[in-house]
């Protein structure tokens, strides 16, 4: 009795069903592996990767072949793309029509293909990213150079295989009389692999093939003299050759391409950047939109306007630069943040004998050359066979004409064509083909002129056959034919290189996007730091109230300030004796009245660690770093030991408990040092008295301090400079350096001035020249800038004059020396 629907079978019944059914037991993971490998190879071989011989993917090859079959060569009228796509789909490529049309459009775009293989009529898209018109509106035909791709395909030069329903034959590869893989390049993403071959110049690639024919052992360097690099249809500038050489050598590398830009002065005096060429496959409209967004979001400064003035004569993007901006800096910022500069990988992956393979430049040319040898050989054999067949027929006709009366008699006496053929074969020892040719001969061939033509044709055929056989017997002759045909193509279709190659290569450094200028770096007691342009401050008369330079939070105050270049390296020294490094431009820029940013957000400081000193290093600085501590120790360490400081920092000095760094300066090895204490004592001694030590050391004594005293400043003695002392309550003076005599290191020193309740303790001791400006800052964030020559020059052992008015509970915390300003604020 049959089981009811949904009723479960027992074990025995299920086993019986299995025995009667055709079920194959397989492991799921094994089946998945086999199926996926089959799928992957189908995608790799039949869709995404080009053949090394003709540089085409299957869909591209089928499009060109279908157009050739339709008779759409460059001399014929255009045909609707819908008709072409229909033929490709119906005959050779049973996939989506949109995919076929997209491939057809790409073959016609002169901004995509270095040498377009399709001549498009209508809207085929634009470099602005505009889509092409629908296939029912556009028309196409083969371009003239496509004829070279398909030439001699009817002479059995390549193999054919059945289409998807085995009703038609399609070529495995095209004859391709020029190296299309390199000329037009190719890109595609397969399964587990990808190809990205850039386009090259037709003339250069052909010269490379000819050079390989002449010298099969040619080196890569010699080849690169002929083929220096990619040549994109949109032009641009390739930055450097190193990565290109790597790609040509190994098959993998990269390339960095910049837009072609020029800086010109406009009539109004404002500079502007003119972009005339873009990197390959960069969307112009999107690029302009991206630049506008960068300006809107203030990521790029200095641009006042941008507009597209491109027309049918060429590309022209105009970027107006503000008067106070540097156009080179703006351009470097655009290179950094937009597709005015793009970097891409090169992967020279192609099918070799049906298998994907990474190829170097020489291998690509070698496999193309092998293909051409085969094409020429097969074409020569085809022509030889045709010539021999014709020779055979002509020989029979010549025999017949020499015995025409007897031939006519045999034909008249025969009952039918077959009997006449047998009689002729027997009588004149002819083949069946010769006999049939005699029977089909027209009476006009009996004239003496026709007989003479046959004899001439036979002589030419004999000569041709001899030449074709000599070609097949000589590799040299085959290669000479290849060279001649390639030279003809170069002469007909070659053009000049469009993409320039820059000899000076270097990645864009962020420093190139930053204006090089003097900046003021200020740090507060609680660790806030900021950067301000030194031009923000105008010099004032001595005794002025100053302007606000820093607005710290409540109970915070500025305690360190210095002037340096925006491109300088800043070495930050902490109270724990560690050193950290930043570029000056990495310090956030802020307004004069802004608090700045917490330095712990810029450096990897510990919770109880505080920055106590900072040294700016300009490019090319050499020498030693001299470090002075609050407790009077001094240490000299070579600057080389502070190279390549990581974000986590390095040990700079080993400090005793309760000590901290108060000053670090760069020395030359034979300088003189001036160290000053809070109680107004200072000592001058030779740097040579301090031996070089490693980073993880304490140092030696610089000055013998009294109880409660501590070191406040250290400076390197310079000739023709005065010594400036500034006290806690804004008093200061200049004194001659000669008043500070040279002593032995470790002594008590001499007085730097008179310091009392009115003046307060000594805050800083600096060296100045009359051309310098002085910046004095108080703990409430007020700053004053004055000319050094406006400060009285008096004796060392004096109180000095008032330099800055101090409000109640205010005091001077820092003094800095800057370049002389041009204007005086009379306020």
C-alpha cells in the first residue's frame, strides 16, 4: 500500500528508495572546490583577462569580428550600434546587451583607448563622466587601424572554434599586426587575480618589437630607452621611473601620474592655475566638484574661484588663486588631496597559451613576436597553397592550348562532360582539376593574346612559389617581413608621445603643502600649544601695554615661546628626561586669543609627564644638543642620537630626583655657554669643558648654586651681541657681552644685575643684536614686541628700565628674540 503524503519512510524503506534512485554521494566541500575552480577559470579565461597575442578580451574580440563580418570597415557607412550588439549577442556572446554595448563604447572612446579600435558616430560619453546615448541612437564602424587587427584573418592565420550553439565559427585570437596589449592596455578583475596594463605609445612599442628582433638578448635598460613608460590618451605627467622599471622587470609595479598644470599671472595680477591634461580615467566634473568641496570645507586655502573653460579644442580648467596665497603651495595641496595626482598599480597579467601569467615587458614583446611569426608562417603557407593550386591549373591550360585542335576533337567526340574529362586525363596525363578547368575554359582564351598571358602568369606563379618557399625556409625573412609591416603601421598610425615623464621623483611630502614662514610657537604651563604666524605681531615702543597673544584658561599661563620656521623639526623635552618630535606645521594653528590645543593630544605623554623644553631644528642643522637642568647640571649629546624619534619618544637625559630640564640648545662643539640663575647669578664657560655623553646619562655641574637658587636660562655666546636680562616684574636692560668674563665650569659665577622686590627675580637671559625684536609675555597671556635697540644699554650690575607694565598679580614668564619687524605700532 502506498504511503500517504507527508508520511515518513522508515530506515529500510529509505534504503530501498536510495538503491532504486540515481543519487551520487559526494563531499560538499570537495564539490564546492571543483565547482568554484571551474567557475574561476571560466571567468579568468573567457571574460576578464586579455590574450597576450592580440590584447583583447573575448567580448572585445567578438565585437570586432562581428563588425568585420558585417562589412563595417572604415570605408563603409556607419551602422546602428543596436544592430552590432544584436549580431554579437545572437552569434557569439550570449550575455547582457548592456555589457556588450559598454565594451563597444569603450573601444570607441579616444580618452580611454590610446588607439581607438571603433569609429563611433554620436554620443559615446565624455571625460566628464557623461554616459553614452542609447544603442538605438549611436552608430559605429571599425576604425582604420582595426583593419590591421583583422587583416589576413581569412587566410587561416589563426585558429577558429565553434560558437555557443556550434552553428558558427569564431577566432581564438586576431592576427593583430601591432602589439595591441601594450598600445591600448587592459584592466580587468577576475577571480583571485586582476590585470592592469597601462596604454603605451604605438611608435615606441613597435620600435621595441623591432629592437627585440634585432637583438633577442636585449636588456631591460635598453628596452626602457625605447619604451620609457606608459603613454596615456589624456596625457599627464608620470612622476619618476623607479616603479615603472619595477613593473617592466617583474610584471608588478606602480605609476604616479599628475595632471599637466601651469601657473600664470592674470591681468589683475592674481595668479591662477591652468589645468590642460588630466591623469587617465579621471572624471573632470567630479574633480572640479571635489576641489570646490575642499575649498568649502577649508581643507585647501588660497582658492578664490574655479571654472571649466574646456571646449572642442581641448581641456582648460582655471583655478583662481588669492593674491596673498602662494600658487605652488595651493597646487601641491591639490596634488595631495585630489585626483590631480593619482597613483595606481601595474599588473601585467595576460593569457599565455590559455593560462593567466604575470609577464615582464620583454616577455610581452616576445609572445607577441612569436604570434606574428606564426601568423606570417600560416599566411605564407596559405598563399603558397593557393599559388600552387593556381599553378597546377595554369599548367593544364597551357598544355590544352598547345594541343587545342586535339582537345576540341576529344570534347566533340565525347558523349558528356564526364567522358570528355576522362579522355583528356588519359590523353594528356592531367589531373581531374586540370581537366575540369579545360572544359570550363571560354573560347576567348584561344586567342594568341590570352595564350601569352597564361604563359606570363605561369612564370609569375613559379617565381612567387619559389619566394614563398624561401620565406618558409628562412626565419630571417619572416622577421624581416614582420619588421617591414610594423614599420609601415608606425609610419601610417604612429604619433608623438602625449604623457611626459618626470626625471625627479618623490612622493608628495606634506611639507610641500605648507607655506614656509616664521611662526611663533607658544606653550602654556598646563600644556596647551599653538602656532601663530610671526607676522601677526607688529613692533611697539618700549613701555607699551602689548596685545593679547594667548588666552589661557583660568589659572593657566604661558611659560614657553619661541620663533622658528613652519618646516622646522621640534624636539620636545619632558620633565622625565624624554624627547619627542613634531614638525612645526603639525602644531595646530590658532588665533592670537585662542587657548591652543593640549599637547597630550599631539605627543604620547604619560599622565604625570610635562614638556619643559623645546628645540627647533632647521634643515641641515648639525652639532650637539646641550641640556641644562634646574639643579645646575649640564650635558652634551651628539645630535645624531636624536634622529628618527618615534611617536613614543626616546630617553634624552637621566635626571636625579627633583630635577628637571630648563633649557636645551644646539651647539657647534667649540661654543661658549652662558648659564643664569633666578637669583641673578650667571657663569660663562667653554663648551669644550663638557664632554660628549650618551642619551641615558646625567651630565656634569655647570654652576654652583646657593640654597634655594635654581637655573632659569642658558644661551650660547655669539659675537657682536648684547646680553638682555628681563626680570619678573618687567624690568630689563642690555649689557655688553664683554662684561661677562670667561670662567671655569662649576664656579659661583658673577652677578647679572640688581634684582630686588621691585624688579623681582631674573626670568630670562638672552643675547640680542640691535636689529632684533624682543617679545615679552606675561602669565595672563599678554605679549609685547619691541625693538632691541630701544632697550637701554647700561652696565651689567644695574637694575635696568621698565620694559613692560605689569598689572597686579602679573609677572613676566617668557622672553623670545625674533627678526626685526618693518612697522611700528604707535598705539
